[in-house]
C-alpha cells in the first residue's frame, strides 16, 4: 500500500471502514450522504488509487459533493479527518471557549464549526464558564432566554448543524398571512351590508312589482400572488437556503390567503424554481432547485437578473396586485444605473416591494455600497432577513400597508 507523509491513510484492510466513518461524519455535518454513496466511494478509491493526495481528495469529493455550496464543508471535514494528526485538538479549540482577558474568542467560521461538531459527535460535555482568573462561574438560568427564544434571534450563518435542523422545523411552522384585496366584483350574500338592487327588483317582478324581500350582496375577496426573488450568490447562500425553506412552507400551506407563490433565484442569471417548491418534501424540493440553479454560490448580477425578470416574467406573475419579496444583500458591482432603472420598473409593476437584507443584522449598518444606494429608493419596506425572528416580523409587517421597516432611517443617512 502506497503511503506519503501529508495524507494519513489507514493500514491495509481498514480503508473501507475509515471511508465509512468519514461518510458518517459528513452526514452529521449536514451533507446528504447515504450508504449508496459510501459504497460508491470505496469502489471509486479502489479504482482510482491514492498515489497522490489530490487524486484521493477529488475522488471522494466527486462522490460525496453534489452541490457547490457543500464544497467548503467537505473540505473542512476532509482536512480534519484525513490530513491533520492533531485534528482532535483543533476541533476542541473550535468548540470550547477560550478566555483572553475578560472576552471570549469570536465565533468560528460556520463550516469549520459544523465539521468539528460532526467529528466529535457530542463526546465533550459542555464546558464550564470561567472568569479571567480561571474561577468557575455559576449561572442562574432562570432569568435567561429559553433555547427556542435564543435560536429565534441567532444569525443563520452562525448556527451549528443541530441548530439549523431545529431552525428548519421552526420555519416550517411559520405563517405569512395576507389580507384580501378589495374588488368591484360581488356575489349574493346573506349579509345585510349592501342591498343588491338588481336582484331585488328582479324578484319583485315575479310578484307584480311588490317588494317582499331584499336581496343582498358582498364583495368577492381576491388574494394576491407572492413572488420571491432570492439572491443565491456566495455571500447569500446560507441565508437564501433558510429563506427558501420558509418559502416552501408558505407555498404548501393552505389557508394563508396567497393565490399562488412564485419563486426565482438569481446570482449571475435568473432561474424559475416555482415548480420545484411544489414538492411536499422540502429537501427534495431544494435539491431539485439547486440542480436547476447552476449559479448557486457564484457571483452576483442583480441588475441583469432584475432586467431578465421584468422582461420575461413580470407580466405573467405580477398581475392582480402581487407582493414581491427581494432577498439580497445588495452588493452588486454591475452598472448601478441599470440596477436603479430595473428596480424602479419592478416597483411600479407590483403592489408592494419588500427588501430583506441580512446585512441589517449589524447595528452600525449604513447604505454605503452603490448597489444598496440604487435599490433603496425603489422599495416599499426595507427589513432584516438573517434570523427566524426577522422572518416572524415579516409575517406581521406584510399586511401593514404603511410598514417601511428601516427605509426612512437609511434614506435620511443618504441625504446627510
């Protein structure tokens, strides 16, 4: 068996077992890895060999990675599992808080943290809190937030694997109710709000002109469409995936009032994923949507994508007073004049345009980027979209006609 110093390959006869353990770690980290892929990985490594480190890495990646956004997590698990003999110490340093004076270290990157949690598999007990002198601190949890309340305010990008799974279950229960639109059409009703003069006189003609009963009518409610435009570029991938879980729940739940839910993703190009979200299984729906959208975790061309939507889809889906949710951070390096022009056209074509931006999670956020400056004047409401709590707030605000979110405050900053 060939060996080399920078790749810790197990002894002869144990390779298949270690690949199985590696697949198990990937599955805990959040990758959809099953027994079929594990068997394929063993066969692929046996066929390709592992004379070179790159061959071994890319052979396993070809089997276990099916979407671009999974590459970073795969790379972290591979590095910790196969390549670094001190990976256990590194994983412990990722999960255990270290005291530096009176402050704790900053939260590790999401991919590294999830890889560490997957490999440790809960073997470490939760560490005690200590102060700067190393003394253990007893915390009274009676006055602290519950785990569910804390999870609602946690940034999607900072969630661990278990927290993401729980967040998805919570998002599946969220509602996005909307009020019906007023129409001129009416239908017979038993209510006494409005008298239907035509039906009343028609009935009177049957009795020789004598009015015996009054007929009434009521307006027919009409429900708007919901159109979601979701940025899936590299900076938005984690947030977009969670928002699409929420959109899937809205699209498949009855009684919320929406006539139809249309969903589009964009990075470097626009992709219609509406039909994929009709699948009842959310994982199958998002997997199909990810296969359809080839630009996931790529670059961003917001102006060009909005132009494609206005040209090809606006008249089809924005009729009947549609509400549009635009999920993006607004960081676009394309022509800002094009972006402003297409955003204005989109705003004029829909009933309401609501912009969800995860950058609003920062207290000191200011509209300094050119893309944000171009978009902001043409939206009705500007709100955060980085946590479960922010999506809950969207559910309350979407039916409020005068809700503007943070738009007025940020417009004031632009004027100063």
